[in-house]
């Protein structure tokens, strides 16, 4: 069977859709948001470690010296009284002001803590520092901020 077999586009799209539909059972989806507002999805298996998350983000963004990964703190989210569009993919864009980093929680770099434990500790226990950024019927996606040391926001 060394022949090249051309598979139809519908088969490809079917497999891709199957992967996306099955992913939430095995993986978490994070929307990694750079401090200038650019964001993209990162999929990571639930039993990988926090160190694996840092490595995945580093590889995806081609950034060898990540300054930090962060999540919103409960107090920071609830102090935004004019945030009417909480679930918008643009709600936290342009947080390039480094004084706002002080209001974020650093994501630990650890080979001992799994992604599952980290998400549980920040979603199921008080205070809840992570919540889905898209509403139902979309899969659960959590936002993590990336400080790559670059800021192109005109500050």
C-alpha cells in the first residue's frame, strides 16, 4: 500500500470536525491572548502539566523567553463595572498597560501540577478566577494572557 491515496475533502473535514467535537472530553481549550490583544486557541490534554502549557505556548508563538502567563483575578474581573460584553472575544484586548499585570494572577510553571488541577482550583473553588469566555453552545474556552515581552500598543 505504498500508493498515494487522495482522500476527499469531505473525509478530511469530517475527521477535523470529529477531533474538535471530541477534544473537550480530553483537552482544555485556552485562548492565549497577548497583551496587545492578539489571541489564538491552544489545545492541551487535561493531564499534561503546567510546564507543558508553557512549552506549548512557547512553541506556538515562537517565543523562547515567555515573561509570564496570567489569568484574571476574581477581584479584577468584578471591579470592571463597565464591562457589558463579558463574553466577547475582544473584551480584554489592549491590556498592554503593564500596571494591569499587577491585577492578574501568574500561572505557575510546574511539572507537578496538572492542567486539570489548575483549572479545577480556579473554577470550582472560591474565588473563581477562570470562567468560560464564550457562551453556550460553544465549547468551554478559558483565557490566559501571554506576556512575551513585546508591546505594540503604542504605549
